[in-house]
């Protein structure tokens, strides 16, 4: 009976496992292999082992600013990912708390409003922000009608951050809502009965017990943000690039597949190290509290 149950479970898991292997594991392995091959002019690779891509990535050429530009793009990507995560957490935490304190009907409507943007293609929604932030867009039209000067917002880092936050905010709110909805408010009442202030209750009780939702939402937002390609192109006008844009350039216009693969491999490794470190630090904080 136990053997049959395991066979049924394996059969149910097999389609999902094959899907993950074909769409995630196999392409990742292929990228790693490509990073150790030789570049072929006009695109593609020559199946000959080479470390040229990594030498180009880690070497410094005083006659070229590309490696410096790469470092700038790399740091900008991580900084914008952290900034977007912080903004989404600052906005999403009180929003998720507000939703959990509403009646069942109101709660369902608010969750529906958060989810409904997913019914529209992200590219279309990003173009909508372009019309809003444009020099002749909604915000500047309102400012002009009120007698204020028009503010240039499109094709700036500000516009990119707005687009990143807009696209990632639901991925922060939903995990936070799940964590806050399952929270036992008797702990809060007990802490207040013992004389704890609102700030102490939040710091010692509320925050530690909802930390799993915070970690999940933060990881989702950060990973989604640092891999963005559409937002910097549309709202940044190509003037502010991220890693995704750099990779598209290497695989597209530059036709340097090994170098693009090397960038992707290093980026993924550093991202994984940062995520594992973040999870371990948060786990220690949760255990100590």
C-alpha cells in the first residue's frame, strides 16, 4: 500500500518536475556551458573551451570604460532592487494590515483590486505609466492647470522606480496579507495587558510573528525587480540600463553569447549568495526573538 502511494505521488509530481527541468534547469545549464565556449562572429558559439568571457568580465582595460559601465549597471540593478523592495514593504505592510482588518466582503473587494492588474499584460500597463508620466501626461497636465511648472519625469530613474514599484507591489502585499490574516491578535492583547507600548508590541510581537510573510514578499519583489527588462526600456528610454538590458544587448546587438552568459552566471551566483545570506540572517533574528 505504501509503495503504491509513493508511485501515485511520483506520477503526480512527474509533469511538474519535467516542466521545471525543461524550462528552468536545462536553460540554466546551457547558459553555464555557453559561458565557457568561444564567441562566433554574427551570433552563436564555437564549441571550443575558452575562458575569454570571464577574462573579459574580470579584467580591466584602461582604454575602455565598458567594464566600469558594467559595474555601474550591476550596482544600479542591485540598488534599485533593494530600493523597490523597501518601498513595496513600506507601502504593502500597512496596506495588507488594513485589508485584514476589514469585513469579509470589503476584504474580498480590496484583494480583487490588487489582483485585477494581472488581467492586463504588463507591457500595456507599463505603457500606461508612460502616458501618465509624460511631459504632456496626466500628472503634468494637472500641475499645469494648477499653475505649477511641468516636471520632467519620463526617461528618468524616478520613472523607472515608479514602474518597478507598481509592477512588484502586489507580490509584496499578497504574502503579507497571508501572514497578517493568520496572526493571532491575542498576543497583542497579552502584551498590552503587560504594559507594552504600541511600538514595543510591533517590534517584539507583531513584526517577528509576521516575518515569514515579510521575507517571502521581499524575496519575490527583489528577484522580480533585478530581472526587469521592460520598465527601463519604456520608462527610462534606454538611458538607464539594468542587468536585463545589458544581457539583451550582448545576446542581441553585440552577438557575444559567451560574454552574455558569463554575466548571467556571475549575476545569478551573487544573487543566490545574497538571498541565502538574507534568509539566514532573518531566520536567526526570528529564532532569537
